[in-house]
C-alpha cells in the first residue's frame, strides 16, 4: 500500500459535512430556507459527532451557513445613512478648502513673476485627492478655464460652472452620479480661480459616497430605488440624494465559493479518498451560480480537480486509479474542445503569463501524478518526469490543433439575437432622475446595455436625438459600412418632448461580419482570434474590417459558392490562414483563423512542457537530502544549473530591457508620425468645414483609432462620442500635452497606457488653437505572439532541464562503479581484505580500481615505515631545547615535549594563552605568524613563538607551536644597540670639540699678536664655546637616559592624569606664545602599564620637539588621549607645518634630527620607551603639522 494512503477511520463526519454544505448551497430552481438549512446542519453535526480532524469539513459548513444568511439585511435607518453621507460631504469640503488655500497654488495666481512648472498644479491636486477611487479635483483660472486636475481623469461635472463661489451639488446620468463641491480661490480678497472636488460613483454598489449597505445587499441611487429614502446632508444646502436597497451583491456568492474552496482543500489535504467528490461538488456549485464564467474561480476549480484526482488516485487500488486519471483526461479534452465557456487554449500563451494554458498543463500534471506507475517517488527520476511532461505538452498541442477548426466553425455559426421593446420606450426608466435633471450623453449606451445590443452580432447603432434631429446620445459606430446602413426601429419618447430613439444596423454584406462589435473601438476587432470577411462569388473582398485580407482566387470561390461553403486557405498579410466559408445569399462569408505559425506552436508546446514539469514537481516533490549536494552527481547538477541558467537568465533580462527600450522608442516614432499625418489631414479638411465630430471621424480613418480635439480641457470634437460618454476614451487631455498647449508650444507627447497608445499635440484649425489627441488600441504583445523573454528564458530553462537530465543519466551509470569503489575504500580503511568486484566498463574507473589495489599494497608497506618515523620524531622532540606543543582544533593540548612541560610547570595556563593569542592574529590569507612577545607583564621575559597548521592523524587540522625563551638574546640585542649608541655619542662628542679647539687656538694667536679687538673676539669665542658645551651636555644627558632605560619600574598608570601633570609643568611655553592643549576623554579608562618616570620623560621630549619645531612663532601643541578597544592612543599634534614625507621614516632613528641644534636622540628615546611598553609609535603629517601617535596596550583599571 502506498505511503500516501490515509489510515482507515470513520469517514462519517466527512460525508455528512458534504451533505450539509450541498443542502445549504442554492441550486437552480431549488433553495432550502435559511431556518431549515440551519436546523439540518445542526442535526447532521449531531449525527456526525466529529472528533479530531473530523471537525475540519464542518469549518466549510460554517462558512456555507454564513453565506446562507448573508443578504437578508434591511436598509439602514435614514439617520445613519444621512450621517454617513454628511461625513463624506464634509470630507469633500475639507479637501476643497485645503486645495484652495494651498500656498503653492496661491503662488500661481499671485502673479509674482517667478517661473513655475505648469505640471506642478497637477501634482498638487493628485496629492490632495490621495488616490481615492472615483475622485477628481479640478483647478480653474479667473477666466473659468480648467488649467489642472488630479485624481481620476473624468470630465468636469456637466452643467456646473468651473468658476464661482462655494457650491455643492449632484449631477445625475444614466450610468452614474457625481457629488461635487466647488470652492473659490481668493488672493487678497479677489476671486482668481476655483477648485472643484467631484466624486463619481455608479448608481449601484455596496458602498456609495460613504454610505454602506448591509452585508450581502447593494445600495441603489435614483428615483427607481426600492424602499427609497431622500437624504439631505446637514453640512451643505441644496443636496438631495434618493437612495434605496438593491438585490444581493456578489459578496454572497464569494462567501459560498469560499466555503466550497475550504471543503476542497481540507479534503485534498486530509481525506484524499473523498477529494475528487468534494471538487466535483464544488465545480457543480460554481457553474450553477449566477454569473459564473471562466475566470479565477474556474481556474481554481480546475487546478483543485487535478490535484484531487492525483491525491485520490494515490489512495485507490491500481485499476480505480487508472480509471479516475483517464476520466479526468477525457473531461479535460471535452472542456477544451466542447464547452465554450472553458474553450481556452490548452497551451500556455507566454512563459511568465501562461493564462488558461498553464492552468490545463498544471491540472493534467497534478492528475497524472496519481497514475499507479508513478506513485513511487524514488523511481520518478528527472528523465521520467521529462517524458511525462513532454507527453502532457504533446496532448496540449494535439488539442490546440484540433481546436483551431472547431473555433473557426463555432465563430462562423455564432450569431446572437436581441429582443427589442415593441411598445413605447420610457427613457426615465433608466435614469436616476427626471430627464431634464440628468446628463443624457450616456443614455444610449445604458439602453444598449439593457437591451443586450453589445451581444448582438449584427453591427448596430442606437441614437437619441431631440426634436431638431440633434444627437443627444449615441451608442455604436457604423462608419466603416458607409451607406450600407438602414434604420430598423424608431421610438418616440414622451420625455424629453419631441425626442426619439433610432436603431440603425448595417446591411449586407457588412451585417455578416461577426467580429464587428460596433460598441467597441474598431481596433478591438484586430484582437479577435477569428476575423471575418464577406466575399463575392468571384472571391473579391466586399466587406471586412481588416485590409490585410486579400481576395480569394475565382476558381476556389466559385467552387465553394456552388457547394454552399467549405474550408480553404486565405492570404492575410502574406501568410496563409485556415478559413471556413459559408454561402449566405449572394455572399460568401469567410471566418479566418488568426492563429500563430507552427514555430510559435512548437515553442508554446515547450512552455507547456515546462509548466507540466513544474506541476509534477509540486505534486510529487523530489526527496532532497542534504548529503546529495555533496555527491559527484549533486555537484555536477548544481554546476550545470548554475552554468546554464544563470548566464542565460542574466542575458534574458538584459535583452528584455533593451527590447523594452526599443519598443518605447518605436512607440514614439509611430505616435509622432501619426500625429504629423493627422495634423496634415485635419488642416486639409478644415478649410470651409466646421470643427465637429465629422472632421474627427475623417482624421480617424487614417489613424485606425480614435481622435479627440480639445480646446483647453473641453472636448470640441470626437470620432466616437459614445466611447467618450462611457469612459472608454480619455475625457481629459494628457497633462504633458496640455502644458505645451497652454504655453504656446507645438511639442508633441506620446505615451502608452497598457495596450493603448496616445499621441497628442497642438494644431491650428479654422483660426483656433486646439489640442489634437490620437488614441489607438495597440497592444505590444498579443496572445498569439511571443515576446523575446519567452524565447530566451524558455530556451534557457529547456537547456538547463536537458542538461540536468543528461547529468542524471551519467550519474546513474557511474553510481554502480562508485559504490564499488566506496566499498573497496571502506575495506581498505578498516584493514580488511579486498573482495572481488566487477571491473567497470569505463576505462578511467577501471584504472581507479587498479590504483586502489596497488594502493592497498603500498599502504601496508608504508605503515611499517611510518611507525619507525614516529619513534624517531618522538626522540628528536624530546631532545630539543625550545618548547614544542601540538594543539587540537578545539585548543586542547595534544602533545608537549619536555621543554614545553617545564614551561607549563613554571607559567601554567599562560603558555597556552600566549600561543592562542599569536595564532589568532593570523593574516587573512591563512598564513600563521611567528612573533616575539612579553608573556608576563612587568617581567623582563621574552619568548619567540611560532605557530603553524598541522594535519592530525584523525583527519582534523590542529596547531603546532614552537616557543623559545629568547630573554638573553633580547638583552644582548639591547646591549648591542647601546654599544652602537655609544659610538654615535662618541662621534657627537668629537663634533663640538673641533670648534672649541679652533677658538682656543684663535684666542691664543690673537693674544700673542696683541689683536686690537681681542675683547670682542674673546666674547664671541666664549659664546660659541658655551654653545658647544651645551651640545655636549645634551648628548651626555640623552645617552644617560637611553642607558638608564635598563632600570625599568613597571606599574599601571592613568595616561590622562600623566598628560595633565606633564603639561602642567610646561606652562612656561605659554609665555612664549605656544598654547598647550590637553584633549582627554571623559569617563573612559585610559590605564597603561609602564614606568611613570620614563613615559613622562618621553611625553616631555615629544612636546619639546613640537615647541622647537614651532620656534619663535605663535602656535599650538595638542595632546590627545583616546581609548580604542584593547589599546590606548596618545597623539601629539603641533602647528609647525609638518615634515617632508621622505624624513618621516627616519624620524625615530638615533642621530637623526630636523634641526642643527638637536642631538637626534630625543625621539630615539621615545621609541625605546614605547617599545619597553610593548607599544608602537608612528608619525604622519596632519592638517596643520606633524602628528606623533603612540599606541600602548591597555591595562586593568586603576584602583
């Protein structure tokens, strides 16, 4: 039995829950009363006595019971509705007031002379509106002309002046209503403009102007509302809103659908034996619900059905499972080919937007995953998954090929009919108020929708005209038919007086075009999958909306005419297309299938295979284990996936972005060319003609779209007034185009909004400056075409999948040989004799096997040699004077030679601490250091510690450390340095003695000669001799200091206090104009371990060196102390301008001085003191002078 099978248990609660939900669901012609449904549910719950998971289906029953009681609410009290409407009106007033008093808008009217962006008011009004649906804010200037708007782009409220004092009101129309508030804009008490905020709403909805209907019901505005109440908000005067309660809204069906979704999901997850039944019941309930269509809910039902079939089949016997999966496949074929509501392409239209094709591929993959031979996940390798996914994709291709003639035939037969009123037509029945109080420009579209004219395949036009035959409203357009139209019905209307309705339709052959929806833009016909054309008996195209369709040859046309119809290939734009022709009277009507080329079908099949593969991976996810990633095959698959998918994915994204940019530039070229042609046509046609809808229609014929002419924000001409009234065309010009129009420029604007291309620019007609706007439905990517991302990314995914399949095949062939090699290696590891294994076919693996056998012999030989070498190594280490330690990866001591044991006995854990500290300061490249350290603070002990990584016998990696006590060596080095300093001092002593001897000889010669200026010469000699003696004294003191460093008394010193004391003793420098500044931290512990006397003497040398560098000028010496982690830094910075960079590296060397008076030993003393403190001293040029930085190890806090 499969691991997917659910343990046997009582399923009574599931059956009773299904029965309860079915009873609560209203079916066509039957519905259980609410009280009876509630009582039945309670009874079934008592009988079920659910326990544990048995409660899960009753969650769906509870949702279904809630759906049954939804929709019974009454209309809220008038006071409540009035309060809600009043709050909404107040919010409109606040928005209007904030907009009218906005400082940026007021600057527009203040005429201050500053340059302002004409698009700025649009952004301000957009921000004020805040993106609320249906709301628009308009800004008018002092002439009453609209100059900006924000929010939804809807026309200004009909019959309302844009300029004036505060005024609220309601504008009614057949398709909606507008609640507006106008607020004046005042500058210095002068009326300079006005802001109007308007809220458009449909006449029926769950929430209207802040008023909310009870759950499951809808509010209806207008005089025909049931249980009508007249509301008058108190915040404004003159506003009356009639409101009533409508029928139940779609929320009730949404809750009921949610109940069945929950039932299906819990059954799929926890009761797969009943999952198929739950999904079938859910599908029946969905299809029986009013208004059901092949939308998102239907897609979920199909996917749930496939998943349920797969889950149920895995819990059934093999015969039942096969029957269930085959039945689902047959049902899928029937839906794709037979049911018109679900007759969608079984192949995905695009890779990332698959549409219904992706749904069918996933559903079939879910269902096929329950086929008995595929249940065992271990045997479902990638190549088998690819084969199954390819089979599903080929089934989709076959269905697509079979669907083409069926769709063409179905489109040729579809006609549709309409029932027109026979008696008098009351226009007031579709208006929310009296005709005199309503806009009538959308009355004809509302009547057409009410009568079902959009579903009538015959091209028609409904016109509402007044007594003077002036058109008040219209629906549909018959201009392509020219004079081939006739009036078929006429109704005289009682109100408005003298008005009438006229219904016109196209005559043959134009009435035979089933792809002509006269209520839609003509460009919509190009998006139909089937095109139509009416041909004469000789094959000449007599009527069509598509100029690409060419004539049929006379022989074929004559044969089909006499045969009454048949199939033929017709040329459409140079390509052949399968067509179904039928004889209707004297005409041949051709239904032409607009389907992609075979190459596109092949790619869509590949995309379908990828989606089917994804479905198989979801339904039967592969058992991924962590150790698989470390195998040869796993890493090879990762390498292949990364090496193929990632570069191609990056290239795909890059090319996709480039192609998008090219498409945008192409849109600009198309729009600008079309606008230039439209301007020329309009200028040619305007001579002697009025600027009206007729000239807009003439211009639209060349554009193959719609044309609007604006004067400011007002529409003065439009090619399709019905589309303008219904909102299918923009009711306001584009803001960027209006800017050029207002400032007198001729710049053109081309923008794209989804599948709509808009081009706008100013034009001069009959001495009037107008704004010409071209609108065309121009999708970049139709369902029958494929984008570049589909080609590139599909190829990348296919390459990756095929490469992974090949890798899996290679891994399968190598796995047997690799397992044998693993067995041999394990035997070799444990010293066991090697068994006989089959020699691999692959030569490289056979050579590996031979090498393993040879290695076994070599290992046995070397084992003896290694034991001898181990003993030799132990003897060698025991005789070494330096300490040798071997540490485990965790830091524990593994081995120590006798010298190391002696150091451990003397210093304890300090030895290991020093080794770990040195190892932790390794370089980023992994190299381990060798350092000289002072292990015990305050003691003159020095170790040389070297650390290196070493492999351990157990395979881990440890550390080997060699510690050598070099205290005597360091002392000898210091004595060597002192000896070198002594020679330097001897040299320094000779330098002053030479001038002293020369001066003495000069004085002696002058005395003998009786020099007349002997006294003056003697004074000069005395001064020079005193100067040279001072130099000798300075040299002697410096050398004495360096020698005295051997007497070092270490203690913990607060460096901040030391700086304060030292600078306090040097205040004499401030009288010379040099300021000494101590920059000390507050609260930080800055303790260091050093000899207080020598550290203070080093600091004094640094300060004196800075003072000498400043000389007689005024300056500053700043001493800065900071704590940085485990170190304390001391910086001495002067304002003497610094040193050349080439002198910085020799600054602390003995006998180096930057002045002629210095001995060059002061900074050398500083270097020696810092070294004794285990610190570091550096020098660098700062912003104002030299900066000497001392870094000393931090000590414990001073107690």
